[in-house]
C-alpha cells in the first residue's frame, strides 16, 4: 500500500491537505472512495479516517481522505453549520475526477462529516453512491445540520447508512424514522454494540500508534533498519502531538510526588527501562533557556536566546548530556537532568531521574548504562553496525 499527499484548492481559495491511499497492486475496482471526516469544530480531521482508508487500500480500493478547512494542515476557517465545507468536498471530488479518472466516486461521511458529504452528493455528477458512518440525526445535530439532512434524504442516488446500536447521538428508531421519507434506494447496516465514536475508523488511530510505541520494553533496532511504524503512522503521530502542544497551557500545576525524566534522545530501550522501573511519567513538559557556563555569572545579563526571568526555588532542565545523569548549578537551584544512557553509543554516561516527594525533597535515581553487546567472531561487522543504527543517526 502507498500513500501520496497533495494540495487541492477550492473555488474560494482554501488550500486542502489531501491524501491518496493506493493499493500495492492494480486496483480491484475503477471506483474511488472519498472519505469526509467528523466535525472540525470538535477536533475532527482526516487522521480519524486513516484506518478505514488504509483498510480499503489493503483490499485493493483507492481511497482519499482530506482535512476540511480549518482542520489539520488545511487553510481557512471551519464553519459552524458545515455549509462552507461542501465546497471542500466538491473540490476534492473534482480533483479525483481529473487526476484518477474513475468510473465513479462513492462519498463516505463519518459522524458530522456525513451530513456535509450528503449535501455534496447531487452537486457532483461523478458521485454514484453515498455511505454514512454514524450519521447524527439527534436533536442538537438537527439544529446544526438540518438543511443537510433534507438534502441527502431527497437525493435519488443509492445510500447506505452504517450505525452502531449504541450510538449516543442517534437511536436506531430515530434513524429508521428519518429514512422512511428518503428517496431512492436506501440500506441500513447496524453494528451490534458499537457506540458513535467507535464508528470513526479504528478507535483513535493516534492512540493506537502510541500504544504500539510503548509495547516493546526490550525493543532493539531491526536488522534491516525498518522502523515498526510506517510513514503514515509517524505523520499522524506528529500531527496529534502538534495539536496537543497547541492546546496545552504554558504553565502546568502539578502536585507532588513527581518523577522527573530528562532527555532520552529517541532511545526507546532507556524509555522502556524507566517505565518498567518507575511507572509511566506524566505527559507534562516545560521549557526554559540554557544556564550559563559557571556560577560566576550573576545578576541580570542579556540572554543570547531571548529574554527570560524566573523566580522559582528550583529549576530542573534537560537538553545537555551530563556524565552522572544529573548536575547541580547555581548553588543547587538549577539541576540539569539527562535520562539517556550511552548517549550516541560510545559516551558511556549514566542516566538519571529525579524523584520529588510530597515533602518536596529531591532524590536522584541513577540509571547505569547497560554493557555493550558482545559480538562473537561469527558476528559480522555489518550486523554490529545495524544494531547501532539509531545511535549513529542521532550523532
């Protein structure tokens, strides 16, 4: 399976980030499925449909996802009622028609993306069918998307409504009552026991990636240097991290006891050792400037990296490798913490974490480096190089 990224411009000048998921072998069908993600205003973006798009590509179908305006890497601003987003769906379908020349397009909308996709169905001649996943017919959704409801119900093109029997926004009875007035061919497929958010692709793809990352305590670089996440998963992980950083407050209030980790520089082996020994740390992180080179520099001085003034009793920072894992500065008011061992391979440094107790007493815990792997005469030099490829890349 392959994935290509494109930029598509709408009629009103919005630039959309589009992804085309292609099967490894020639497609089994000359139809293309265009997937429309959930409500942008509530955090919807194309990554929520990556699992479905990947699954379709693995089965031999071409699938397209995209960030509607105001979501992910697309420009523009999201609209409350989803009217402007109809232009986004039209633009992507026109791009698909010109670029891929399919026999037809099937529009697939998830959650609030379903009413938006439904409003575009009859505006695009190439669209020959419509699928909704978890269509929101509830009270609040009707206020927001009532006009979209009418449009898709009046369309004579074939329609398939997929919904979980435990959907919290629309009951099975509501769905059946709404579809009594629908024109054209209509089918319903119910998934027993599934809730609304379970219908948004495989539940929370980014979280699945994180879980995969945290599994291998004894993980070692593979012999063929192939990382266990593909480029799509890494891209989604970065996108999710960016959204988290954007929404995080500048200062987090944390109650003791706290375990403080320093730099790990991508060394998953050390990360797994720390998690196993001390438990998973919190996801909070704070940033500050580097200290001066020695305690002789006092008072206020120009900061080469920008202005900054702090009045904390203790500052813990990372960023620099220190041989003993931690190092005190400014009479102990600042501590440099470095949790990665054997930094970049030959350094042979000790890592450390700081345990901050309820009484706010700081206790360092050392992480001694593992001895280098023994390579017998039968082990080729090439194998040794491959064992240390991540450390080489970090130099």
